[in-house]
C-alpha cells in the first residue's frame, strides 16, 4: 500500500510526528531533485521511493507530510544528485541499536533516519544551579557503568547510569558532564573501492577498533541508540528527569570536527537549541576550533544554558549580571603539577589560577581530565604508556608534568604510596577549594588508573572503563573528597562569583583576600618561592561565615606559615592536612595561634571562627 503524502509546512528540520502523520523537512546538498527512500523499520526493506519536485521546496529545503504513519513503523534515507545520504537532522538513528554489533559490516554499516517527537508530556524543571555553586563530575556513560558491579543488562546504558545517581549525589557533585551522548559511529573500520566488469562497488571490512570516546563526525540531533534503548528519545528524557529530580544538572560534551562546510555556526547553534529545548540539557562543553561562542552567547534561547569552551574573546561578554560562559582548559592543572612535581613551577602563577574569576565569565578548574593521565597515574608514571593504542606510543601528549615518586607504575612501597596519596589529596583539595568551578574526572576520587595510558580514546576495556577500587586507600580517598565538597558548600567565600579586590573595602579588619608566608601579610614573589598562605575573609562571602586559610607547601621539607591575628572572639582551627588525610569539618584547635607548620608537599586548611566564651 502506497503511503500518501502532501507538501509539508516546513515546521522544523528533521522528521517529527505531527497530527495524524509525520512531517519531514530536509535540505539537499546540490541540484534540484530530491527523493525520500522509505524503509520498513524492522527489516530495513525498501518500501517506497518518493520523488519530490520543486513545488515541495523553498530553495534547497524540502518539506513533505506523510499521512497516517508513525515513527515506530518506518525509517528513511534521502537522495539528491550526489547520491543517497542520511538526514543530518534526524532525531533518531536506526541500525546502531547495539554497541559494536558484530555483523554490521555485512550491511555496509548502513544506518537510517527515524522519526521522533519534538514535544512530549514529560514533566521536568531545570534545577537552575548557579555557576558558582556547580561541582562538576565528568564521565563516559559506558565506561562509568561497566565496572560498578551492575547486572549485565544495566552495563553500558542509561538504565545503569540511573542506578548510580545515589553514588554521585552522596559524593556531593551536582553537575554531571557526559562525554558524547549523541549518535556517533563507534566502529572504526576501513572501506575501499573494488573494480568489477560492470562497474565498481564499495567493500567494507570488519572493525579494527573502537571509537570509544565518540569524537568525530556525528548525527548531533539523535540520542545514541545503543545507550538509550528502543526509544532513545524517551530514554534520554528519563535520564534527564532522574538527575533533575535529585537537583543535579546535565552538561553534554559536543565535539565538532574541522570540516567547516558541515559544521557552520548556524548548525552548531541549532544543535544546542534543540538539546536545550527538547531534552532540557543544562549546559554544553564544546570542543573544536573557531567555535561561534558570540553567536551562542547572544542566542536568547540559550540565555540560561551554561556554555563551556577552552577559549573565547572576552570582549564579547556583556556585564548584565548573568554569567553563563566558563573557560574550560588546562590553565589550573599544569601550574599545580609543575609545583607539586618540582618542575620550576611558580607559586604566584598557581595563586592567580586559584583566585581567577570575572564578573562576566567564569572558569573551570581540574587536576586531571579524560585527555591525559588519571589523577593517580599523574603521580604514578613519569612517561605515557600508550602501546595498547597501536600507534607505537606516538599518540597522546608528551607534556604531562607527571612524577612517579620513584617507581614507574604500581608499587608496594609504603613510602611511595604515602607520597602519591599526599599529592592526590593536595591536588583535590586545591581544586575543590579554589574560587572557580571544580571538576572531578570519574574515578579520580577512587584511585582509578589507566595503567599509564594518557589517551585511551579506543580502549573499550578495563583500561578505558572507570575502575572503582575497594581497597582501603581508595575508600578513604572517596570519603576525603566528600568532606572537601561539603566544606566548600559550607564556606561560601570559597566560591564567590565576584573577583577579589585584595583590599578591606568593607572595613572588616582584614582584606577580602590576602597572602602570607613565614611572616604575616608578606607574600614574596621570587621564583624560588614554593610556599604560600591564602586567606579568604569570611565576611566577604555571599553568606557571612568563617575565615578560610589555605597553606600550601611545595618544598621538600616542612614550612612554617605565620597566622594573622584574629579578633579576640575568634581562633584558628585546623580542618585538614593532606599528608595526614584526616578531616575535621568543624576544625581541630591548632597548637599555636601565631603559626602553623606544614609538612613538605602538602596543604593545610584552616578556619578562623568564633569560640564560645569559657569560664575563668
């Protein structure tokens, strides 16, 4: 039975259910002829070819309404003068329903567009977390759910991800950054042309590897079917609903390739609009070159969406009191590692990274990320070990500023392990207690290792999956991270969104931010300087609270820091020292109110708070 069709209304690009049928609006690449090839969704058998003349078009955009069909019945491809292609605006992809399905090469890896719904009845509200209150946790959906002792049917998909929301909430993070969730080709394969008597044909080989991370060209409007099941749109909705119910935001990572012909500014804008409107995605981390940040920042639909990118001209931002662009780069990580690992680091440079903030835009701070060593590996390996990637260890960055503490890789030496744990806790403490948005990479709170691989883009195996160790050190570190996050939330001065003036403009007795060394109020700026005390005055926070002082010592030996005098009703209390690993949320009274001694390579956190009056 032939499917009836009429001219569409050009409502939106893509194929969406509308009334008693399905409207498809698409653009051809060249020429004026256009065809829609309609297939049975279950069997992928061609049912009908619909030729459209220019009466169905406006320019190179065609719109057609198919009567009395639903998205569950059919899938489609498009054809123009250059051949058959899949609709780049398709909201659903048919043919990649299972991750790395073994027989796909026999079908020439062919995929089809599928219809979807643009609106739905799901009830959901954006959490609306302010940028300064965000604590980001970055993960890969498949990798995060493969080693968490989940049943097989929950591994590698959104249902398993939803089971792990309590773990993330208990950790204290409130914004989850997902590596690509849109439809990408995970199979890495080769194809070549074969010449025959009656012409030529394409031959496709079995996959030789996996595009595990999901970067590269993609179908950006469709949730990934192998992650989200038979109804990817509904699966995506369920995931967002589940996180939003717990007051947690979702940030999606989008990687745009260099081919500017396909990835122009308008298309990128349309992609982000679609995910923000259709799926209520809260923010976007954009990877690519020459990204249209000014256009995105001025898009009224994206005004409440958070935009993260590694660079942008700061002159494009307006000071309207609403901050929703955030620089996301290695600006914090490398100054920290150079100091920790004695690679001519500058304490002044790190201090600037710790306090960096702007009225119109913000910053993301991290000590490790997916493109590089895990946090444990940064202090366990002096060199990358990427042989498993099959590129003779040539891939991945050679600039890691890592240090193995005397042993390359795993060690049983108590001294080596003690040094590594101190470095990890110090890195996490400075990341979480810095003024910008802290980011934790999945598993870094639980001693995740990639065995020295700093570029596991194709490692769909335990190297690339997040490992959650049940060893004593790993469990203790997870608790330590929980305490750091809780401390940050309780001391609003640490996350104040306004830049520090380093002056006492409210006449509170001490500046909003000040620096101290062996003597109070004296920073010292020499390159030989490897220790510094940073004091945040609690009276200058968004909520008046305790003073907080970070004393970081990057010398090999212990260092003594002077403690500025506090009013008579206040005293200094030690919260933690990273070499010890103990954490006192309300503080442990220091032995002296004049100075504190910090072991080499560690960070001490102090609070200055009011004390109850005692009887004489």
